[in-house]
């Protein structure tokens, strides 16, 4: 982006609170997980730079390095924590500057030189970590160690890297560990199995969609013509989801297109053309980004089948059975789909599969699938198919955004076909319903849905705002008056539930579908997600 901009102010505030609490003696290690391009590094750098907490900030961006390169990178991060210098300043210059401020730390870093030739790499890794207690003692302040893309430690060729890191997580109360990863599935496994220790628990923070208010203001600043089209901006934010980089690329191209045409008002045609330039055209940066994901998959074992499964899921196949029907085989399918899970391209929720990245899913349907089905397409034909697909997504979003939430939930209930899905930390089956009735309690804004299927009834309370205790109590009375009694009681609120209301709902054995759960269901059943 042209200048740093905070598109997740709520998360930034939370991280600031954690840093302040750590300065005051309350340590809570953090793991920030999100796909590549979601803005993790930028967010952390902004928070670290703007935090008033009196701590020593050690920020190390890991890459696919050898132990030798890691030692240089980690040493530079330690020295940057005590001196102000350009990011790419030579290590020798950093040590010369730091010698007057932290001579013991510089001396310990100089001792690491003996390991940079590849001699005793395991010992070199341990000695590098153990410079932090020296730095802590010299600076007299608690330390924050940020390991950006910490899974790259696996690629150092050291079998004990996480074991050694875990020992320090457990025994260094003066160091707050903050790790990030773009490989969400693998990171959760490592954190669960190797780093979730008795005195070193990590709080997992998943980067969700960028916040609408902040992103809208930034979009208007980048492309003033969007001010007259608020619905267009909301659609773009819905479409790009968790990836501010996607938005930046698209807006930059739309701005170029608009300036070339000398448009005073941004048009739908300009946005579609800009989307084609960056996503549909083989020369587009987002096209190449998406294609690289697929190519990485194809070159692995069962890769071609994994690609077919990916296209099938993007096209609406939710279950393994549906994917097999579209791919024409079940042989090796579970291994192929598991490969997609490990690469964070699909998520499994119960027995259902979903692609969380909606722009990537759109590329699979609008670009890759036609190319596979029809072979080489000329530019005009490819653009026409892309234009049609994007306008379809756009039109479906417009229709859904104007529809009351209770109608959208009712539509969901009618689409259930006995799938098994995980929501609200529960796994349950979504049965087929034959009838659906809507009721509204007197003098209350909530609406009730009563869905009847084969020997079972579900009751669902839906609200467009924030639910309170009174609403939950009233719904419980309604359910008790039903005959037959409902086998499931569902609570749905666009803005969630108040804390006491949520506790009351849990006590009454209600299934709470929060906005994140709703968006998962909408994705599973081919409906646009809610804007947040």
C-alpha cells in the first residue's frame, strides 16, 4: 500500500492492550494466523511502532533460510531492538552502533560467528536464542519476541527447533512470544503439539475480514469516485474478505483505468475491466497468484485430482460424495482433499468442505474451469465468461444484501440435505425440512422460524441486531410451548449476543450461530456472506 493504513483497528486495539498488560506483568503469548496477503506483518509493525509500552521489541521476519542466514537475520533483529537504523543496514554497522548501548549483547552476537560456517548448527540456534536473556538484563525491560512466519524454523533442518523454543516459552516470564503464520492448518498443529506448554499457553488470533468502516474510508481516499457508490464498495469488501492486498491491487488498477477514461464517476464497467486486468487476464498479478496456488498443488502426489476437487468445491460441491460425483472417482480423493486442507486452500467443517477465499473461488469458477472445459480461449471469449461470472456474484450479493436476515436464514433451512457440519464448537446434522413457518413475538423485534422435517422440529430465533437476555428468555418460553418439542433450538443474531444472553442460551442448550458461523453456512450453500 502507498502508506501504512490500519484496516483492523479493533484487533490493533486488542494487541495494544496485550502489550500494555505485559509491561505491567501479565504475559499472554499470542499466535496471529491468517493467509498470505492478509496483512499480518504490516499490522504487527504498526502496533509495535505505535505502542507506548516500555518493552524491548525484537521483530524477526523469518524466511526459507539456512541456519547461517537465520543467525544473521536473528542477530540483526536483536540489534535493531536497541539501536535505530535502516532496515537493511549491514550487521557490522549495527554492532558498532550497539556497542555503546548493549556491549554484552554485541559480544554474545559476535560469538555466533563461529556457527555461520555450518559448524554445529543446532548449537548455533540455541546460542542465538540465549542472547535474549543477555539483552533483557542490559536493557532492564521485558522483551517482546516476534517471529513472523515462525514455521520457517522447520526448514532450518533442526529436528529440535520447536522443542528449544518451547523450553524458553515456558521458562522466560520476561519475554512475550508473538508468532505469526500463513500456514494456518500446520501452525495450529505445531502450537497444539509442541508449544502449548503449562506456562506458555498461546492465544490464537485468526485474521478475519478487514473492518468495513476503516476499509471504506481508505477506499474513498484511494479512489474518490467510489464515494457516490457505497454499494459497490461494500461488494468489493465482501469479495476480497481477509486480503487487503487484493483490494489494494484492484483499486490501483481501477484508478488507472478511470484516469485513462477521464471518468468523473467510477462505473461498473471500469471495475469489471479492472478485475479482469488483475484477476482474469493471464498477465494479471492476482491471476498469477491464484495460478501459483494451483500449480503448487498439481506437482504433488494426487495433485491433478486435488485440482479437480478444488474446482468442484468452488462450484458448490459441499460433501465428499458430491466432490466424488463431479470428479468421477473416490479413489485417492481423501488424500487429495487433505492436501488442500494442509495448504489452507479449503477448510473442513464437520463433513462439509468450503473455500474461505472468495476471490480465489471466483477465479477457479470464472477462469480455471472454463479453460479446463474448453481448452484455449481467445481473449474476448475469456473476458465474456469472466464478466458474466463476476456480474453473477455481484448480482447475488446485491439481492442478498437487500433481503432481511430472517428470510436468508429461512432460505438456508430449506437448503439443508442432511449434511453434517461443525458450528459453535458443536458438530451436528442439518436435516431436510418439509415445511417452514415464520412467527413474530408480540412487542419484540425478533422473528421465530419453525421448521418441520421427518419426525423432528427445529425452532430458530433470528435478530438483525444484538440479542439480550430478555430475547433468549422469551424464545425459551416459546420453545417449551411447542408441540412437538423442538429437537434443536437455534439462536441467530447478526451482531451476536450480549455476554449474559449467550450464557443463558448455552444453559438452555441452544445452538448459537454467531456471524462467523452464519458466513460459513452461507458459503457452504452458495449464498453471499454477511458484511461486517
